[in-house]
């Protein structure tokens, strides 16, 4: 059909078409804008992905259930230090089994050990066992146990240590961030003085049974040694009869307390504020003498370590 349009009609038709096109463009812009806003809102409300966890080194057929690496040994002064029970050779002797024995010296002395795999945190179960040499129910020298996962994956214990919460947490005499400074005596054969960050002071005293030239650690080059950690109460010690001193074990959570080894749960790990942390597993363990006490003729309280193992793969006699 042929259309005969005058100029006015052409003009009117053009206006109508323009309005229609403009309306359509506005709707398109509104739709695009709505899609853009919805996308931004959705993007902003989606939770960011969780950071990757620490790398897990799986157990293999060749994995050793016991600690296999000695990373650090820093004993505090003590009656067995600078002897075959308190040197680096003794520290290496606790690897790959339970036949070794090393003394950590007085409060704060420690050893750092590592596994050849990640010890997994099994729900509702103990995961680690640390061996010492206590006398059942009569004489314990409790050590604080710390654990670390290899967050950065470099195979070194250079991430964050977490204390394993034991039965004495927050009891009277339990002190976190405790610090002691031991001072080398002018005469090597003298008692070793110490001061702490709570205003206390005392001595690591010599005795007649251990007569090495000095009880001050040979690895220390300077005049003083300062150590930091958690102090456990000494309420377990009964020295009312100086000839028969006892040091009973705490209920749970500490090394060198139970004959046959002390079993601990990675789920009891706490951070610097005492709050529980969730660890999938751990790669390193530190044991540190926990009680500061002079026990007369028996010498200072000094935690001993004979080894440590992963309970999920170790075969125990008991």
C-alpha cells in the first residue's frame, strides 16, 4: 500500500518514533543498571573463601611413629647440665624411640622435636604421647607441652607455638608469660642465682652428687640466660619431710608425670590469650620444664624427656 504523507504528517510520525525509541533506551539502561547493582550486591554478600590450611604431610608406609628431628635444645641450669644426661648427644638420643633420656634443667629449659609426618588431630581422642621417667604416683617433674603446625610449609618450627592446656590452667600458681633470668656466678662452682618478672628470686643449688665444674649451661656465651614460658604450680610437692620429698603428678596434660608416657590431645591447644585454637594437625612439639622449685638434696625440679610419638600409628606395650 502506498502512503501519501505531507510534511506535517512526516514530522508527527518522526516525533512518535523518537519517543518510542527513547522510552526503549531508558528501559534498557534501567535493566542494565539493575543487573549491575544486583551483581555488585551478590558479589559483596558472598563470604570470602577461607585461607588455605596448613599443609598436611600424610602418613606413609615409611613414616616413623616417633619424633625424628631435633631442632633445638636449650636447657636451663641444673644438676645434670654439662653431663651426658644434659648435652646435645643426650638430646639426639630421644629420637626414633623411647630409649634415650635428656634433662631440660630447671624451669624454662626446653627441647624442640619434629615428626616426619603431620600428626592429625583425631576428634575426641588423645593424639600424642610424651615419655619421661617419673616414679608412679610419687615423683613427677611436670613439663609444659607446646605444639606447632607448619603453616608456611618450610619444614621448620618458625610459626606459632600453642600451649596444650592441662589440668592446672588458671589455678593458683599458674602463670603465663612467666620469665626467669639466670646469672652465671663469678665462681663456676657456686650456686646459680635467678630472678623472675614477678619479683621473685632464688638459686639453682649445687649438690654433693653431681660435681661437674658448673651447672650453668655451656651453650650460653653471655653472663645471663633469660627464658619465657608457662609456670606451673608447685602445690604437687611435699617437702615437709626433707628426707622423703614427693612430687605427685597433676591430673592431666603434662609430660614426665605418668609411668609409660603422658597422652595429650591436640584439641587442648590454646593461643596466647588462653583461647582454644582449631588445629588439623601438628608437625612440631616443644617440652619445657614447668615447675620452679628447689628440692633440697634431690636438686632442682627438672623435666626429663625420653621420646614422643604419634598415638595413631605407634604400637605401645601397655
